[in-house]
C-alpha cells in the first residue's frame, strides 16, 4: 500500500483550485428537504445566497422544536435562517449574524459546526482572521467570541474541518479543528470558566487532518472524532476518560482507501455502544460503512454495492443520523454527471439497506459540488439542508 504524503494547507487549496477551474463559480440557493412522515418535499428557502464550497449546519432547539440553519453567505458573513410567524405569516427569516455581532467574516471553504442546549445556540466557524470563532445566542441576543485568542491557540487552517459537541452530564463544550501550519487536529475546550487549546495530533503521535470534513460525537464524557488523515486513511481520535488515542480505521477494518476529497459522517446508535462511520472510497466513490460495538473490532460494508445506487465521485457532502426504532439515514451528494448532482438517501430499516434519489423524487434543486450538507431528525420527521446550483 502506498501512502500519500501531504503537508500544510496546500493540498486542500489545490483541491478547491482544481474544482474552481473546472466548474463555474457562483453563489448558491439554500434548499431544504423535509420528510413529513408521508413523503419528501424540497423547498428553496430564498434569502442570502450561500458561498460555493461553503459550510452549512442545521439543528433544532427545544422545547419549541424550532429549526435553525447556519451557513456561510456569498457576502462572507455567517447567516442564520429560521422559521417564524411574523405578523400572522409564517416566513423564513434571514439574519446576518456577522453584521449583528460585529465579528469576523467567514473564511470560504471551511466547515461549520454547531448545536443547541435547549434554546441556547452555539455556532463555530473559521474566521477570515485565521481564528476560530463562536457565535453564541444566550436566549436574549447573539455575541461573537474569538476562541483562538481566548485559548491562546494557533491559527486555524484555511479550508479546514470542524466538529463541536458537549459532553454529559457536565455540558462542557468541545470544538475540534485543523490548525496551521502543520494541519494538526486541535481541541478547544471550555471547562465552565475558561477556554484552553490542546494539540491532539502531537499528544497521540497520530496523523494530522487532511480532509475537508470531519465528524464526531460524545458518549457521556467519552469523545470520538473521525477524519481523513495526512496518510489519506480514515482515523479515529478517541478520549477514554483518561487519555486521547489515535487509531487507523482503514488498516484496522481492512476497508477501501478513501477518496482525497471524501466527506466523513458518524453516529452512535442510541441506547447502544455501536458506532458507525461513513465515507466515500477512492476511484469509484462508493459509500463505505465502518461499524463497531466495542471500539476495537471494526467491520466494513459497501452500501453503494448493497443498494446498487450511484456513487459520490468523492464529493464531501455527507451527513448521517438516526430515527426512532434505530433507523439509520445517510445522505450524500450523488454525482450522475459533472453538473447533475442529486441528494440521495441510504436508509437502513433494521434489516436491509435501500437507496432513494430525493432530488428526482421531489424535483428538487441540483446540489452544488463540494459543499457541506447537514441534517437532523425530530422523531421520524427528517430535515436535510444543502446548497443548490
């Protein structure tokens, strides 16, 4: 097996440069796919256009079950879209959080991350000042915090991946990102009083972060991050409540090599210890699943082969979540031709996998190559957001 050695930010920028030379650069419409327990529909939400190759993240707040979508706009600002009843009319509100908070503009080509704790909202992004920023809604107003300055950490890499979540029961915040100049994967950690920065690559002796996206979650205070390493293998960084560890899942599972621009998605089956990781393979772009119930033995499966569905051609748009009854849903950008990109769903109903072309089914917008996609479920209702051509 031949390893691909890459260093620093150049390979990521080279990937985007190649895309920008072969595809037209343009702003993108924000679209939402909704499953209402009967069928799927696709809506163009209007408002400020998104940035090509930009990040997007969506989640729901409680107890109001209100949907929130955050994305990098074509104006370089972070925008929020949320559904509200104004003057008796239900509309999608477009809120410019960068203008509202006076924070740094968004760095194009970078992933966004975020989550809610009840109605408190946390959004993390790469600023054009090369710092990691947090946008925080405290149930009254939005504020922008420069986490790199607060933690004394290194500059963030352009075009980097990002993961953020809380651990329980302490509700402590963890943010993972790709740092300059070496591409090491860092953690920003808030212990309730102050922010600190930790270099997990140096600490574990593992691989730096090469990929465009990363994924992760917590299980209590155990933490799991999955990403594409400099060796172009899928890696897991996990915290076992004592120390951080790096595992090469490509070697451990004997799975196909990932595509250079592969997205990464991951989930934990509720009520179990079963973890699942998804990525696209090299050359043919099949969607590969890695699964483990003990975080030691990892199995592999080719979902594209199982469902006879289309491949991704290595596109990074990929997200996954579960619904009640342990249904597993994986959404990805399927490339039918250079410009004909559909949102497809891989669905596991407890016994078999199936593939569904949501773009064809809803006559929805064609997905933009290279963009992040995001989604979540409320019960069995499913929401997927993406940027359309």
